[in-house]
C-alpha cells in the first residue's frame, strides 16, 4: 500500500508512532482489565482518558504534518497549486483508500463513543472523586464512607442532573486538578463551596418539602469524665414536623423550608457562622419582617450592597456527608458500642486529655495516643494494668481507629474546622439566629426557647432516670452541677473545648 507524498514528513511520522503506540497500549490495558478484572479507577483513567488524549495528539500531528507538506508541494508546482484533491472511485487506488478510510473512521468513532462513555462514568464515580487526589480528598472521602449518604454518589449532590451543571463541574474540576498538581490548594479545604448547586435542586430530589416529617424520639447517651465513666442519658422529642400532619409546615423545625416562606440573611463572613441580618418574607401574604441584632449593627447601604442568602437545607444540614465528630462524640460512640470498655477507670478523662492535642501527622498521633494511655495506667494504676492489659489495648485500638476517621493532621482537618450547624452543643448552630438578640421593629424576637425545636422527655443516670409524658417536658439538668451557667451562655462556649 502506497501512502500519499504529503505523509512523508517527520511530523506525520512521529504522530503516527505516537498514535500507534498509544492505541496498542489501550488495547493491551483493556484486555488486562477485562481478563483479570482489574477495573480500578487509576487503570480506567489511563485507558479512557490519558492514553486516548495522546492518541488524539498523534492523529492531530499526522493531519498537521500532511497539511504542511501539501502546502509545500503546492508552492513547488503551479499546477498543484490550482488543483483541489480529487477522489475518483473508479480508480482502484482511490477506491481502496476510500474503503480503508471509511472502515477506519467507523471503528474510530465507535471506540471514541465507547471510550467517552467509560470516561464519563469514571469521572462521575465515587472512587475518582475520593481516591485520585488521595492526600487532598482523604478527609472528605473517609468522612463520606461513614456518613448516612455513603450509598449516594458524590455527583448526585455536588453536580446533580443536567448537562449544564455537568459542564460547570468539569470546568471547576480543571482548576482543582491544577491546584492539586501545583500544590496550591488550601489546608484545610475552605468551606462553604460557593459554586455548589443549590440544595433545592439536589437534596430535594429525595428530601422534598411536601413530604411529611413526623416528630421523632431521639435517645442520646453520654459518658462523664469520672473514675466510673458514668453514663448520662437524655431523651428528646425532636419537633421535626408538626404534631398533626394536616398542619403541614406551620410548625416544627422544617418550617424553615416551607415553600410559602423565604428566609434571607446576611453573614459577617463567608463561613455563615455569624449572622448579622435576617429577613422573613411570607410569599402568600407579602408580609416582610426584618430582624436586626444590636450587637452586630448593619447599615442600610451595606445591606443593599451585600448578597443576601436565601436559607435552604444546607444552612442547617451543612455537613450531611462529610461530618467530623469531636473526640467526645466519637469516644461516646465507641464506649456505647463496647469498642471501648466502660470498666476502665478514668478512660474518658485520660483519652480526652490526649485527643484534643494537635499532632504533626497521623502516625505521630497514633503512636502518642497509645504510649500516653498505656503509660498512664502503668504508672498510676500498675496493678490494674497488669490484670487488664488486653482490655486496655483493645480500647486503645478503638480510640486510634475513631481518631483516624475524624482527624487528618496533614490537611489540618479537625472537628472544629468544619462545625456542624445542626444543634448547638459544640457550635453556635441554631443559636446563630435563635439567640433572643434578633429583634424586629415591632419588638418580635427570634426566640432562643429550646422547646421550640425539642422537649426533654427523659434524663438522668441508668436506674435513676426521670421520665415525663410526650406532651410535657423537663427543664434541662446538667449532668455535672455548674449552677445556672448553662442558662446564661451558649453550650458551645464550654463543649467546643471540654468534654
């Protein structure tokens, strides 16, 4: 088979070598992944994205070299310069070339379509999002795997359906790849993400507002930092929805997402942690109520210039899939499940003294946790350690595992870097607005009354629990006697740093 004279140039030859070599590599790797079932993300990345990219580069070089060579031939011959390429199917050479070109084009288009389909699925997979940039995404990927949305793919929340947001996400992803390669990404990754798709276009595909959310009974178990690791239980009736379903969104926590209501606010910074201005709009009546906080005065000109945010799911459920528990929370969970023994004296106090420290890396943290806990029991209660070393070792491993799932020193990720706005125990959460400080011109307040969202129907130590009926409530009783301090300050002022 003879090739046209325009193909006899170094650009075309080099391009041909690049195209052929990459095509052969794609075939070999595809066979390996099919026969040996090695369809992991990294291999797929090479088969369907990286190598096809070089293959395309080679094909472009072939065409570019032929175009340049043909122009040179035209300059050398006036007759060639005036003529356009002629395809004569009656000519056996032309007919054979046309058949080969047509078959090759069909095969190339088929492989390109299949490759593009596979590339799409790879780039939309959880493994691609979570493991490709291991160091950067390790905290988010680990937290995601232990979240209530672990079976929901990343793109269902971060991208959603539709071609426009898919394209936007890939354009945004190009910068993320660049930041990862050049190591210009921040540590920790900054939140909230301002280019994220509105929650009402993603979350509400499953959690739609018209769905009735009944009130639920929530049981919380805590362990105190005393010698007995004493248990303290609190049972709450969470007023997620109204008592009667016919009331719809007129009552309950999810009143905030009532389709007939808009709640807009302005925050002091991008973190949405300090709210300075709130506006309530009733879409049905046109009623508008503005609430201001005298502690954070905001001028009308600043309000006009600021970009107010309309409240949606993410303003409360800001860590639905990437929640980092505090040492107190994950310790309580591990003790509740029996991974940490309740019989080891002062175990919570010893662990809390360690887990709130800052560590340079994870290996150092795990080593120090083990050495310090064992050292304490060897030196202070040596007889107890001798008899219960296996139990202590098992508890240490459980603490190390829980630490590894919630703290990532390399990325400077700890529980307080990404506060969870649900509740108010370890962050301001609900108290960002519900603090009795926001007042309207008519004197109406955004109330701080805890019973608006939940009532306490049971509290106390096992065997000494107090219970009331579902329509009544107890006043909260702090497990440790601290007087009335808990009434005068926010919970997070202590619990963000203490047990």
